[in-house]
């Protein structure tokens, strides 16, 4: 039997339950530091993936420029 969970299955009630369980496990003193660490990790991940996509765009532009330059060159008749 295959179980499929859709993103719509995560309701506000389930998020509250997850938050309460996290509060019980980690305690109120540790929760803010965990949230900060999670936010920092997400920020670094986003900047890294943005850097990768920017590199891909730069590579595409460079290749396009080289191809256009080669197309504009005229062959030397000797």
C-alpha cells in the first residue's frame, strides 16, 4: 500500500502540534537559538543557490558572446 502525503496535508493545527512537541523536547530557552540557527542556514543556502544560478547565467552569456564573435568573423581569402 502506497501512502502519498501532499503539502496541503500540513494544516495550521498540525503546525501547532509540531511546535508544542518541539517546545516540550527542547524547552523554551533553547527554541529561539534553534530558530536563529535554522534561519541562518536557510539564508546561506539561498545565497549559495543564487550564486550557482548567477554563475550559470554568466557562463551562458560568455558562450553566447563567443559564438556571436565567431559568426561575425570573415574568413581570410588567400
